[in-house]
C-alpha cells in the first residue's frame, strides 16, 4: 500500500489522524503530515477508512 495526500485539497481537519495517528499527524502549525507513505499491513484497514472519511478526498491509497 502507498498513501498520498493532495495538500492543495487538504483542510487539515484531522479526521484521518483520529483513525490512523501512526500515519497522519496534524501539528501545531495546523498542517497535515504524512508520517509514512507505506504503512505496515496492520494499518491498511484504518488507512482505507481515513481515505473514506476525508471530506475533501485529499487522501489517495494505491495497492
């Protein structure tokens, strides 16, 4: 799995971080950071859930 974020679309609302904090982090500067582009298999379901929850569809997951 490979995760990509379109930072031009991202609103940094942290819904993704709430689901997968090991992969997504909104810092004090109010920007989203992708902590790993290739998360381990144990996180794949949560990353896919984060992709679905993103209101701006800024997260893309490719297998």
